[in-house]
């Protein structure tokens, strides 16, 4: 069974490989977003298979939940949600835009921090 952590490990593996290219950076940043997405969706009581649920809805629910939760990892996810989501959109849809290694590293580090806070 695939778990949220697997998306993050894949992103980290992409950044660890030699001779990385822009497609590796794009995939790493996008997988970091999806790792966080799949981590927070069940915590928010949402079902990713619900065809009516959008990524914007996840962000909205995350913002609402943040005011009533003491879970640090959800607060950190909310803090970085827009940044992760915007980068994922850029990586997947804006092919003329250049995605550099530093961007991918930053997004993967954010995702790892969120996962680490969850484990704490």
C-alpha cells in the first residue's frame, strides 16, 4: 500500500541522484506537495476519492482546522500550503518557467519538517 511518506521519500531520492535535471526538480517539488496533501487529507477527515473535493478545499479546511487544533504539523502544513501548492502548479503546468534545484530542495525540506513534526 502506498503511504504519504512514500511520496516524500521519492522526492528525496530524486534530489539525491547524480546528474539531476530540471524534470527531477519539478518532480521532487511536486511529490513534496503530494506527500503533505496525503498526510493532511485524512487528518482533516476528508476522502481524496471524493470527486467533489478539490485541492483548494483541502487548503480551506486546513485553514479552518488550524484555529482549533494543537497539532503542530497541521499548523506547519497550513503555513506552507500555498507555497507548496503554487510550486506544484508551476512544476506541472508552467513548462516555460525554470524550476531550479534550490526550489526543489526547499519544498522537500518543508515537507520533511511537516512529517517530522507529525512524528514528534
